[in-house]
C-alpha cells in the first residue's frame, strides 16, 4: 500500500510538472506580446488608412520592403493612406520573437488577409518580418518586409 501511495504521489508530481511545463511553453513572452500587439495596431491602421498611428509608432528612420521595393517612412505612410485598398479582415499567426540584443528584436509571423488593392485581390497569406528597436521604454519598427507565402494545397495527392 505504501508503495502504491509513493507511485501515485510521484505520478501526480510528474503530471503537475508536465502540465505546468506545457502551460509555460504556451505563454508568450512579454516582449512577444508587446510586439505582436503593436503589429496588430498597425494592421488595423492600414485597414482604416490611419496614417497618424504610423506617424506615432514608426521609428523616424523606418523603411519598408515590399512589392514596390524599398520605401522610407514618409513614402510608406503616404502609400498606406492613399492606396486604393479595401481590407475586409486579417489575422496574424505563428508569431516568433528573436531578440538580437537588449534593444533590438526581430518579429516574424504569417499574416492572413482578405483585401483588394486597386480592384485586385492581394495575396491571401504573407510571411512577415519586422525589426524593432527599443528607444527608452518604447519598441518601434525600423524595418518591415512582407513576402507572398506559397499556397498550401489540401488536395488529395494519393490518387
């Protein structure tokens, strides 16, 4: 009986540790939450053509790389506020932060979007990378890049 009690106790401890470890792995770091929240705010600002959010969030030396090439901060904000885009919705997934040093971090993720620009559907999924620098207590994007993600097929290829 005593042996059964010990085995039960050890099993309970192992399950608790395993569950606790899973919970810790599932939680995002404070930095990842901060940067992901900032990205989401910027995507909402793009949807609303809200240049003011970009003005207050982007680093003064920020650059963007996209299908039109490299754009400085002013050109990026102008593009966002004047481009004929209608964004129905978007989601961000698979976020990951790589801290380069104490004041520099790389955020990568997938953006799934339902949008048209100039009457044409834009890629439904893009791979995104944004480099952030910390100035005081504020993290600001200094570089943003998007690349069209390859379509994944759900068709049955075993036929």
